């Protein structure tokens, strides 16, 4: 029985292994049908350049100053919030100490 199973399994395995490969050369050419026309269309296209009129030095300085001002205002607001929290914590600590002393 084992010999019969082995005798049937070997050809079946070989048939299945043969199904997974292909020697058809047209499969390699499929990628060319997509890439070649795109490459050909881009042959005479100039490289992109920066539009210097849109980014003058004065405009850049203005943006830098505005950004710096916004950052400074945000830092001041954050510092004020931290100061408020520290003041509230100190007041709570003082109230807790006063309550403990009153007991």
C-alpha cells in the first residue's frame, strides 16, 4: 500500500511543480508597455526651477519676523500659565499648612 501511494504521489508532485513556472518571454515585456511610453514622453521635458520672484529676501525676512513674534508670544503665554499654576500650588500648600496648624 505504501509503495502504491509513493508511486502515485511522485508523478503528481512533479506535475504540480511544473505548473508553477513559465518560460514565456512575453511576460518580461509586459512592464515595457507601461514604462517605455512614459520614459519617451519625458525625454525633452526641462527640469523644474525655483521661481525666484515668489520668494524674495524681503518676503523671507517678513515671514521670519512674523514667525519669531508668534513664537515669542506663545512662549510668554506658556510662562504666564506656568506662573499661575505655581502660584496656585503655593496657595494650596499654604492653605494646607494653615489647616494643619489649626488642628
